C-alpha cells in the first residue's frame, strides 16, 4: 500500500466515523446521513475539501476547471471552499424561485413528485469547464439535472465529486455517463 493510499484510507475511516446516522429523519423509514460532525472537525473538513478539489485538478496538480457548481443546500458548504482551493468561481444551483435574476431551469422527477432547479443564465460562460460538488449522491436525479443546467449555459461538466454515495439507490445510473467520484460509498 502506498503512502497516499494509506492516507486516503485513514481519512475515509475518520470521515465515516464522523458521519452519523439519524433514523426516521426527515420521515419514518429514512436514515439521514448527518455530516455536521464532520464539518465541525477542522482536520476532517479540510481533508474532504482537498479530496474534492483534487477532482478539479490536472495530473500536475493545476486547476483544470473554471467554475465549481454547488447544489442546494449542503452542496454549498462543500463547493464554496473547493472553489477557493481551485482558484475558481463558485456558482450556486438553487431550487425554484431562490435566484433573483434570469435563470435556466430544469425539472426532474422525484420518487414522490417533481423538483425544479435553477442557475443564473450568466453564471457560466460558453466553454467553461465545471466541477459539480454535492454532499450526497442518492438517486442521481439532482446531479443529472444540474449537469443539464451546466450544458444549457454552454459549459461542460468536467467531473462530479460527492462526499457520500448511497450505492443501494443506484444514482450513478440516473446520473448517466458523468465522470463521478464519491469519497465514501455505502
């Protein structure tokens, strides 16, 4: 095992310890993955930001993206410091009605209804390379919709990076062929 692999395994173990399960939240039968203890631990939070940011760097370690897109709401917590680490701009993708200027919108199906996400029309420039960051990949619908918004702006998705993937929900399938990394898979 290389030193880098050993460090990554140690960090992943710490992250897993710091993510707690909250049963029956927000409704009965759901086990919520609470990342707030991880965020409160400086070393763990810093390591997560660096690991996510590494997905926006080239082989020489230089930033390879122009913007980092964060998905409402916990994705903002991770994406903003990742953007700073990459010397890139941060772009929020929000739920319908939360952005004050002209937007692109994408609606997608949920298990129990429909959701609409928006991004400002001028948030991304034609040709921008984008790293999408979120906290959890569940069913994949939110990531797929966000990728559509990025493309609607004329930009391209370089990579998707998430802290946690709930593999039993098969979100990668819904997310299509996006280049996607999860730091932790359960």
